[in-house]
C-alpha cells in the first residue's frame, strides 16, 4: 500500500510542482498515474522513491515513512525509471547480480529468479553481453528484471512500456496483473491512455500539481457524463484546466 498525505513540493520557493497531494494506492490494484508533461508526475514518483524529499506532508510505503526510515521504505518497492541508460559498462548478468547483492537475495534464490525473468523476457542469450550493446528495448527489459529480482511488494513503474516490443509489452502487462492479483501494489505512470484504460483498476489524473480525478474508469465517465474514451476525457479535463 502507498499512502500520500498532504504532500507539497516547490521549486525555487515559488513554483508548486505538487500541490497538497493526497492519494491512497491499495493492495491488490494496478493504479494508473496520468497527466500531461510538467503535470507533477515525475516529481511525485521521485518523492515516492526517496530521490527527492517533499517539502510538507507524509509518504508511507507499506506503513513505513520514507523520511523516517528511508532504507526500510526503499526495501518495499522496485522502481523502473523512464530512462534505462544506466551501468552501461556492466554485462547484463553483472548488473542483475549487483542488484541482487544490494537487496541481499541469496545466491540460489537469485539464480532461479534470474533464469525465470530471462526466460519470460527472452533475454537468456544476452546476459553475458555488455548493456551498452543492448537496444533500447533490451535495456528496458534488463532494468525491469533487476528491480524485480528481490520480489518487492510494491512496483513503481514510470513509462515502463516505452521501447518494449509487443511481446515483451504483453508479458509485462501480464506480470503486472499477476502481481496485483496476489494482493500487491502496482503504481504505473503512462502516457498511453488506451493501455491505462484496459489495464488499471483505478487512475488519477494530475495537472499543474493537483489531482483532477481519482477513481475507476467507469466513475470518471459517470462524472463527466460521457461514454467517450479515457483519452477524450483526459484531453477535455486537462485542457479545461
């Protein structure tokens, strides 16, 4: 579970990137976080993951405050950033073992998990190659594999489908559903509204640092009194703002 309570973040002491944000992402759901560029999505994700600190308010991951116990909170989640360009000089298998070391995954257990993830993402033959030789999609897959190696209960995914081929995209969406169905949490930022509409149990739309809507897709359609797509509703909401 993710709990965000009265969270604010300003830059330069004036511009409010996130303005009094309140969200609760429950166990057992895929939660879509939607908004135009500059809406506050990335700032929110950076605060969730402890990359930056909020000015005010509280963030808890599985009941652990990210400010009071940052290490404990960070053990609760796996984070896929929007850019997979990292540790490029390492081989794929070296990067996976490095991440497993960080999260203290036992040798035998990590071997099984690496084999399972490599098979699912069709990466078995690439693990001995350096990440700098990978395509964008392959880099995205190795990052996803690395953050899932300790089997975190909370997944925080920032545009995770970018660069993935259709098969890998389908597999990741399938894994997200499986993860949520076991009573765990998926927090999912995306610009692909058709995917959010089909995949997410609930969504929040943020613009100019404020939440415009939070709830199920059917609820937003009832609120807007429309039968149109999430894309059309999103455009109407954000343009009106």
